[in-house]
C-alpha cells in the first residue's frame, strides 16, 4: 500500500487531509508544515508530524504539495530527486522555465507529476466537454467575498487560472490576444478583482471575471455556440442547455400569439467530490491503473497565459 505524505497543513492542505485520512487504498504516513501548531490536528489523529518535509520524504512514496506557491519549485524538485510521485496544487510554480524543468525531471525519473487543477474533475465540466462544439464565446465568473486566510498568490494565479485552463482546453485554437484590467481597493497592494479577455486564432473570445470583493459567491460558465447556449454552475454542478425554438401558440378570441424563444434542457450530473476524484486519478496514474495523463503542454499553456495576465494587471 502506498505511503502518502502531505506537505502543507493550511486551508487547502486540510482539504487534502480530510480526503486522504478516509481513503483505504493508501496510508497517510505523514504531514509536514513548519508551523507545528497549524498541523496539530494531524498529531491528534496519530499521523506522524514532520517540521522538515525533507525528513518526511524518507518515509513516504507519494506526496501532495499544498504550500504557498513560491515554495512549490524547491519542494517539488527535492521530492522528485528523492524519487517521489507528486500531486502539486496549482500553480505548479511561478515561471515557465521552472515548470519545464520539473516536468522534464519527472519524465527522466519515470515519476508522476500532476498539477492540481481541481475543476478538471468537476463532474459538470467532464459532462460539458461532450457538449462543446466550436464555441465562439465563453464567459466565466468566479467571484465571492474576501477570505482572510487566502494565501499570497495574486487573484489570477489563485482563482482565474482555473477558468484559463478550462477555456483554453475547450477552444482548441491558439491564443493570439490577451487584455486585462484589475481593481485595487484602498489598503491593498494587489488587485482583488480582475477582468480578462482572451482572443483566439479561430475568432472565438473568452471573457473571464474574478473577484474577492463580491458579497455573493458565484461560480458560473456560459458558453455560446451554434444552435445552443450552455449555462454551467460549478457550485451545484448543474448544466442548463438552451436551444432555439420556432413554436407559436394562440390564446383566446383576441388571437394573442406567444412565441417560444428557446427550449431548455437540464442535465443531471453525478456530484462527486472533485478533489477526491483528482487524488484517486493521481493514485491510479502512480499505480499504473490509468494512462489518462495530462500533457505537460496543457499545464504550460495555462501557466503561461495566467502569468501574462498577471503581468498586465500588475503593470497597468
């Protein structure tokens, strides 16, 4: 049975811990975080605690990295050099060159390196991929209230990167134009609301909005394509499909006519925990039970677009 180690016991690390502590196909063999008080919950459960993750690497086979992004490169590199398979929260690291180096190191060592883009495992996203047919416009909103525990990542690398990854994969055409603008509120030194537009060689456009300043949480994607309009709610994992209709109905003696503008279909999606699905996929890859790998080029494209948008916003 694989021995699993968790590096990072903060907000995202606790989500990993909650799932790993319940999986029967692996053993949670250690939790590492330099802040002992943050990882106290693991010790209370009898899971070994390591202040130094390098010491923990001696006792595990696979790891999840859920630390702040600036630390990813060093931790992932050391884990790969130690012969460990790695699932790392997004973004993989903060430069394309470092990301390429890590993927090459994993390939050379025959190790699995999976970037944790958890929305890829959202049941609605997996279902909607079967409905996509050359969309010409995709609009996304990922907004909600400010969270004090949010890490040091920019809102682009923290939130928008999810939608960048999905949109770029749905529109199979190179990005030829990027524009973006952010809003910085008084007392903050980084944008907490960003709107970005991607223009694709095919002529398609994607408009993406993220915000930590919106009092109501909203996670949606709207897809416009020939003959259909698709609305996805990430939170409920509901999909509604709207199609044109030409039916007319006549009412009463005055011959009042009502014309139906569209028909609506609702797809019911099996609602699994996306993070659990991601971890299971990672273990399947490590154990050779799945060959459905994510091409490094996809992760590199996503990271490159996110870094470009982040740069535009910072320099505006």
